C-alpha cells in the first residue's frame, strides 16, 4: 500500500468515525484537535485502524503522534514491518 492509499483510507474512515469533513484532515493539522479526541475516542481509533489496516496498535502508540503527517508515517512504518 502506498502513501496516497494510506491517506485516502485514513481520511475516509476518520471522517466517518469522527464525523469531520475530509477537507479538514490536512497533513500539518493536529490529529487530536481536528478530530476532537478524548481518551475514550482513542479506543475507537485503535479499533478502526485495525479494521482498515490490519495491524494492532494501542493508545500508547499515539504519544508520538501529533499531526496527521505523523500518523501517516506511523502507518507506513507498521505496514512496512508487516511486509
């Protein structure tokens, strides 16, 4: 899966799950603020990541993720490790 596919999939499931416009999901924006995430929302995020990308993650992984760019890099690394 290439980066463009990761971005497209991410925008689709995040906009559906967290009810935000796909246009508001931009590389340099803060993930937590844009999606208005609270601690329980991270549980939902972990579930939709597994459903859409096929790998397990934890809320702990999000300590190093601030922007959507960080998130895309994280997904690329995890998918690359699975290959």
